[in-house]
C-alpha cells in the first residue's frame, strides 16, 4: 500500500508544476525531508490564488474560501482525505506546529482578489502583501528551521512585498482586462491619474510613471530585504522572491509597454536565477 503522505506530496508537487512553476522548483531545491510540507503550503497558496480564475462571481469564490477557513478551524466538510492538498496541509500544520491564524489571515486577505475594488493606499498594499507573500515565506521558514525563522522575519516581510509587487506587475495586463487595480490610488494620484484613467490606458506617459513608481516601491522593499541577514537554513523559503529583481527592473524600463509584452523570463532563466540565489544566499 502506497504511503498516503507521499501520495499527497506527489499530488501537491504536480499541482505546483502546473500552476506555480517557480514554487515547484523552490520545493525541489529545498531539503528532501521538508519538501512535502513546503509543497502543501505552496499548493494551498496556489489554490487560493486561482479562485478568481475559476469563478465568475464573488460569492462562489467566498464559498471556496470558507471551505479552507472551516478546514483550519477544525470543522471540515466531509473527509479531508478526499482533498489531497487539504490533507497534506493539515499534516504540515501538525508536524511543524504552524500557526493556523496566519493561514486564516491569508485567506481573508485573498478576498480582495474576488472583487474589483481598488487598492487605496501603499499601506493597504503592504498589508495585503504581508498577509500573503510575506506570510508564506515565514511559514516556509518555520518548516525549514523554526529556530531561525524569527531571525529572518524582517527579511521575509520586505521580500514578500517585493515578490507580491513583481507578481502583480506580471499579472497587470490580465487584471486591467478584468477591471482590477492593485496599484494604490495614492500612487496614481501622485502621477495625475485615477482608477478609470489608468484602466483606460490612454495617457501612456502618466501610466508609465505610475507603473515605474509601483515597481520602484517593490525595489525599495527588495533592497531592505537584502540589508537584513537571512539564516542559511531558511533561505530556500526566499527562493521565489529572488526572481522579483528582474521583473521589477524590467517593469521600470517598460512602463506602459508591459501591457503589450510579457516581462516574464523564460523558465530556464528563472531556474538558473533561483539556483544561483541558493548558492549565493542572496535574494
């Protein structure tokens, strides 16, 4: 009989290979005995991140998110064994004593994705990133080396914001098509734009300035992450964030051009970047 945890690990890794190739590679570059828990965390994150892609209205999305809330609260609907990601996540929580509240906060932050309300301020953006990307880095750090995780919490905070902004820049053409806006309104206002003017895409000079300022915010956080020591044992948790630098720099050069062409590097270049980051221990 196959070991159930290995079966769940394989399923989580397969899901990441299809939906989040960078975190899939980060799992493969992590210690083998930590891989299952990391795959479960990353697969859970991928499940939350793709809910907006699977639903046409917010309410069905909220129902899907409530499933995960109930699971974390210990009131799952039906057997968790029927959901390999849920089963693997609970195993990771129990094995590594992960804080359920942090995972619940991650779900709550993702509700923003279901609606088309604009991000109001830089502080609200940083809060969103902190409860999603930064929290995921910190949870992965707890899996890798709990005694070192707290020492790297500040770096996780800044790296997560940089990573989140890079991800939002990559998705900006899709978000604009949907009418979603993650660039804070206060950044738009500083460049003489409002939500409608940005989404309309006509004022290319000011839109470029807003995108460049948004990417600059990400670069500021990445610089702060680099100024803080990251314990080597937890560095694999930071590997996906190591890809942010290229995206942020490319966005500052491209400006409004990112609506027309992808800033994403090829898979093999991203693999090399993550491998070099692991060797150098630098995001």
